[in-house]
C-alpha cells in the first residue's frame, strides 16, 4: 500500500491544494482538492473513502463543488454528494450525459455553467478536441503553478497487474513512467495530434512548476517543463 493512501497530502497551504490517493479497483487515482472563494472543489472525488477522508478535509473548508474529471471518473460522486448535498456537481460538457446515467444524479452541469468554478486563482478547463470530455485544472499560488491532468498524461510507476491491460499499456507506450495516454487517444479524443498541439501551446505559454497526474506521483518540473513538453511536441 502506498504511503499516501487514506490521508490527504497538502501541496500548497495558501490556496489550499491537496491530493488524496485512492483505489478504484484495478488501479490507483489521485483526487484533487483545491480552494476557491469560500470553500473547496474536489476533482475526481475518491470512492470508498473512509470517514477520516471527510473529517481531515473539513479542516480546509467546506466542499462547494464536486467535479467528475471526465466521463469515467465518477465513481466517488454519489458518496460525496450524500455527504455534501448542497455542493454543485459539474463535469466537462461531453461527459455530463454519461455521468448522469452512471450515477443517477440529475443535477450535473457543464463546467462553464458552474459559477463556483470561476475563480481568479484556479481554472477548470474543458479541454478541446475530446469526444468524451476531459478537465484540465490550472492553479496559481505565488510563483507556483500547479497542473492537474486526468487521463491525458499519466505517471504510472509500473504497468497494470492485469496481463491484458499491462500489455496494452506497454505496446501503446502509455507506461510505465511519465507518458502521453495513447490508449485514451483511441476512444476519448477526437484528434490526438490536436490535443497534443493544444497542450504543447499551453506548456510553452505558461509551463507548470508542478504536474499532478490523476494516475501516478506528482512531478516537479524544470523552468520550461521540458519533460512534459517532450511528450506532447510533434
């Protein structure tokens, strides 16, 4: 078991910004909790969370919004919605219909239709060139810039244990290590080249100081985020 499991990791006390590693069955994922005006937004809320996860997070403020980061990252929504019934629930526009169907929650809105997500310090971007939707979170805190990505870029320390998934990840060069998700490109993206081009432009314009993948450990970047740029450059 990872040393990060079952506890929140504080990355930035000013925003605040925290992560929480959880198991969704075949693998691990990282929830992002980030401060907005008057509370917190949870992106990819953890499923099967122990009571301590709710209790520890309360010290950082009330949960004002829950975000399914794409059409497939919805497994924790129902239990967090039950705990915070007044929280806004949002997802990328292309993900809303599937997330509603999978969770049975009707009041899910697109990211652009959730005013609580409009904060000068944090951007919740509905990434272009996607069929199924994907949120990209960018947060600023002083000289620090944090990027949270869900399934477009991964940093898995090892290949999945399942032999079939392990082979798929290996043959597609989706893992291990910091990799562009070539499997997601097959069914989630409209155009892989356009997704890469868009991300490369974002890196060049304002490189992150810290990359927080939903799948895998966070990485401190150099001044130009050269590791990330190398993945998405043509």
